[in-house]
C-alpha cells in the first residue's frame, strides 16, 4: 500500500483533529489494518483504518450494508441495556460525503472504525478465565442477534462454512496443482480423504431441519474479540465481515480450533499441538452461559462435532491455499499455510483421541 494513497484515503473520512501518524496493526489474515492517531483539541483520538480484501469479498457494497445495519441493531440493544455503544460494538466513521466506505482510484475499498480503547485482543489464551469470557461474549453476541432479520443479510462469502464445498475446493486445488506442491502434501490429503464421510454431517442436519439456521459470526477466532485490559471481560466482538446466517456449532467450533489448541495455529512442530480439555471446558461453560439456554438439544449434542468440523475445514482451506500458491490467507514466511494445515490436522487427530472426554464435558454443562 503506498503511503501517499493512505494519506489521501484518510482525508476522505470525517476524522476528529489532524492525523499525526498511522501504522500497520493486528494479526488478521484477510484485511489490511492500520491504527491511526489524530491530535485533537482535547488530546489524542484513535481510529482503525481497513482496506478490505477485494479478491475475497466480491460484494463490498453488500458487506458494508451488513456491517452498517448489524452494528446499528446492536447499538440500539446496547443503549437499551444501558451499555456504552462505542465500546461494545464497532462504530463506523462516515466519509466526508456521508458514506460508510470509500473506494480509491485503484479500486480498493476502505472503512474506518472508532478504535476501542483500553482493550486487548489475544493471539493465544493466557488463562482459562479469559477463554470463558470470550466464549460468553460470542454466545451473547449470537443471542443479541437472535431477532435480527436474517433474510436481509447478504452472504458475503458463499458457502463459507459449507464443509463439503470446502472439500470440493480442495479437490479443485489438487487437480490444478497451480504451485506444483502436490507431492509434498500426500500425507495431509490422505488424512482428509480418510474422513471424507464425516464432512457433511452438520450441513446434512441443517438440510434435514435438525439444526437451526441462526445469525452467526462465522469467524470466532480469539483475536476477533476485544477484552477490557483491566477487568479482562469481553467488550466488543469485531471482524464482522462474515456475519451471516450460519450454525451455532460452527461459531463454537471455530473458537475451539483456535483457542483450545495448546500450540499456535501455524506451529511447525505438530508434537506441540493438542486440544486442552481445560480450555475446552472453559469455552463450553462460557458459550452455554452466553447463549442463555437458547441452544437446542441437537445443537448441544453437536458441539464437539462443530469443533472437529471447523478444524478439519480450516485445515482443508489452508491446504488448498498452499496448493494454489498462497493467494487467500496472508503469509509471512515459506510454508506457513502448510504448517497451518498440518497443525489443524494434528488437532483433529487429538480431538479424536479425546472424543469421549469432550462429550462428557458437554454433558456436564448442558
Ligand atoms: P482481519 O479480517 O484481517 O482479521 P480484523 O477486523 O479482525 O481484520 O482486525 C485486525 C485486528 O485489528 C484485530 O484482531 C484487532 O486486534 C484490531 N482491531 C480491529 N478493529 C478494532 C477496533 N475497532 N478497535 C481496536 N482494535 C481493533
Ligand atoms: C481468517 O480474518 P481472520 O484472520 O480473523 C478467515 C477465517 C479463518 C482464519 C484462520 C474471511 O480470519 O475464516 O478461520 O483466518 N477469515 C475469512 O486463522 O476467510
Ligand atoms: Mg480478524
């Protein structure tokens, strides 16, 4: 991103004071995020500037429409509950001509949010209590959106958590072998193909009406929640690009995939990868508390399967991206997508070993 263009873009938004600096920020894999500092008469004011990934999000207008109306809906609920809407949900800053985003001369679209101060977003769980808090918040988020008109939401990435479609996309990547890396991933493919029959479980239950479609977040990674830096309570759910109709077990599962792994998502040494049952338990408890009894019996039954499916699905996505030449997820080193995929599959294997224990934990809190 050229400096000159970022400065032009910032000039298009209704920021308070004068921009005194900006820098790259956060560890998201999709958008380009910047922290922006402004000097105002009353001191410092900070913003988040994001360039949306236009290869991944084909309908930016629809995506921004979703975010504007979901944050407005949440804002009203937060005000009713006597909360602070500028801390508890994202606040879009309008452009000088009153729009929710701006498109530059190169066709890149940008948005600005108020920076939520005095919060932290974790890339790894430090304490089970923090994981409980994040689970509570993601459960509560779903609860707050339970009466949101789902049919008005644009599907920003079609088939986002349709695991069988993700399998087909992997098959396509194998067929094309664009980056010539197929030979390297034989073991990983064997792992996935051995589990092919299981991949459709959740989607089949949805089709049969056994699992309800809800408004879900769909990207419930630990660093997509801001926690208060002092109380360490969940404050604000962010990264709303994929808020769409989806399955609650997928929101649950994606958090487990990322947060209950004893190793990093891209850990090259898979012997360090395992599912922490202590963290799994903290998340089950927090998510069920946050959902306040709204999950059906079938949803609760399927929580462990949600975790397994989200982990294998994400592994397939990383693997397909590796075969395609690292075109989707941001990478910072060679073979990072391959390491990410391997770490996901090692986590699935460990879940399989601990399956009965995972089920017993869910039973304890249902
Ligand atoms: P990506 O889609 O690339 O993951 P995110 O929207 O998750 O992008 O933003 C990346 C990171 O920026 C987050 O993990 C978080 O640390 C930080 N961030 C994003 N929005 C805000 C905000 N409004 N206030 C404070 N921090 C934020
Ligand atoms: C991406 O945007 P970010 O970094 O929070 C991805 C998720 C993956 C995750 C893996 C829109 O999330 O689906 O689970 O990376 N988001 C999108 O870390 O594809
Ligand atoms: Mg993110």
